[in-house]
């Protein structure tokens, strides 16, 4: 019985270590995230329960003003920005729409050259308050093109915020909903 319990724990730990959007490198229409499904409970030769891996598709929908929001069943949502000369991605550490007045961490990946500048504002001029960053990350397992930075924002009121990202070479934008 103890061997079965240890085996089950190892299966759960292995599943946690391999799931999430960090392993995704395909375009949004082809993004698939691995999801562990429950085993049969029948011991295999080594008394470890069998577990099958089935791909679980990500859901893509449009957030504000055409911004693609990609939701992974076992990870954080992503957004893809619009640009003529760069590729822009955001990894959102809060459910969308964001809650106004609450800090939200967002990790960005953007191609181009130079340091990153990020601003967010409503069409009426109301600006989101940056709480930290952009802080460049030196290592990551989130697989999208470009260099990576972390930011924090507090969005003071509800609406669709335009987020502008600029580098020395490269710029882009996207829209984020706040309730």
C-alpha cells in the first residue's frame, strides 16, 4: 500500500512539473497544453498507477479591441500584441478581466533591441500605476520570442486599457480589460 501511495505522489509531482504555458511555442491557433488525466487506478507491473497524457487545447478569444487572449486550462492566460516591427506577448498573472485597484503582475516578451518601456492608459487619459519594472529577466521557461521583462500595475478604474510597449528598435500595443 505504501508503494502505491509513493507512486501516486510521484505521478502528481511529475505532472505538476511538466504542465503550464511555459512549454508552449506554437502559434495561438495551434497551441496545445498537456494535461494529465486520471489513471485507471489499476497497478502496472511496478505498482505505479497508469497515467495517460492527452493534449488539452487552449482557448483563444478576443479581449478588448481585437487583442487575442489565450487561456490555457492548466496555466496563466497570455495576450498577443500588435506590431509592425516586433513580436509582443504578455503572460498575465491574474484572471481576465483584471480587478480595478488590485496589483497585477505581467511578464512581457518582445523582440527588437534596447530596453523596454511599458505604459497603460484608458482612452480618457487615466493611467495605470506601475508598481515595479520593467525588470529584465535573465532566465525563464516561458517560450515566446524576444527578451523577457516583468512589470506590475494597478489599474485604477474599469475599462479597456491600451498597453504600449516600446524598445529602441520595435514597438507594439495591446488592450487589457479591467472590471
